[in-house]
C-alpha cells in the first residue's frame, strides 16, 4: 500500500512546526518541514549573491541545494553546504526572503521532487502551505491549521522572547499580515485549504489539544 501522508498546511505562526513535529514523534513518522527548504533556498541565494528575483538562477540554487536534516534529541539541526544554518534560517529576514523566492514557479518546481522524496515508510507528516494542494494531493488526511493574526503575533513574540530577542508586537503583527498577503495572493500554489482539508482554528487551543485532535482524526480515517 502507499505510504500514508498527513499534510498540515496553513499560515505562518499557526503552530504547524511544533504540531507537526509532535505528531510525527508520536506516530514514529518522518517529517517534512517544507518551509525550511524555501528558507534554505533563500539563504543559499543570499550566500551565493544571487538576486532573489532572478527566477532562473534561484531555481538553479534550489535544484542544487546541498542540505542535511540531522535529527537530534530536542530539535532537528539543519546544515547548508555542511554549515549549521539552524538558527540563521529562522530570522525574519530569511523568512521574508523565503516568501519572495517561494513566489517563483521555477523555484517551486525545482523543490517538488525533493519534497516528495521525504515520503518513506511508515509515514510522513508534511508541513507547509501547499502540501495538500500541490505536493501530496492524494494524501489521505489533510489539515489546514489557522489562528488569528493577533494570536500568531503573540505566539511569535513569546517564542522570540524565550530566545532572548526583543521584538515589538505591533511590528510582528505587520510582518505576519504582509507575509500572509504575499502567500495567499501569489499566482502559483497560493495558500488555500485543499477542498478535502479539515480546517482547525487553534486560536484558543493548547498544543496538546491540537496534537490529540489530529491523532484522533488519523485514527478515525485510518
Ligand atoms: O513555514 P515557514 O515560515 O518556514 O515558510 C517560509 C516561507 O516559505 C513562507 O512564508 C512561504 O512563503 C514559503 N513556503 C511555501 N510553501 C511551503 C512552505 C513554505 O511557499 N510549502
């Protein structure tokens, strides 16, 4: 039988990263953090001084991306060309650059096969924007996670504070709204729920509540 895939799409800051990792851990499944691939493409382009709007060259960077995801006890370490890029790719600057290169069709095409290669037995949790619509359209369970922009800004603020970064809540909210607009309005693979996705608003849910809800859904569908 085909290897099962659970796709988890939604806007930035809805908790997809944390939830996907916890669900994958609980199920013993593999994890695809597709946003990290767009972030790594952006970082590699910056590193090699490729203009972020040079579609053909950024697509080449994406096709030749030399990355490794190293699972460690707490999180996953990300290497770009052998160098640790775990924290660098999480900056707002690279997040912004990622959403620019992600709007280029040739870049998305270049990353397609690499993403599908993550589908390995016993299963895959795929986290992104277009996992259920484009990359794994035949996935048996698709979830679209949302939360209000204010709540997502608040979560991001807390996360940054824990990391010792002091950012203003209002500027985080503005960045989140700008990124949402760009991700939803782009012509290629825009951020929209798949027709057959289950939508879950996490604004007033805790992380364990969301994880339980998703594993329950999988059991119901399984
Ligand atoms: O999820 P994350 O914030 O790491 O993603 C960074 C950017 O990459 C997003 O703002 C989005 O523009 C892009 N992205 C995408 N398709 C995906 C995952 C991420 O376009 N499947």
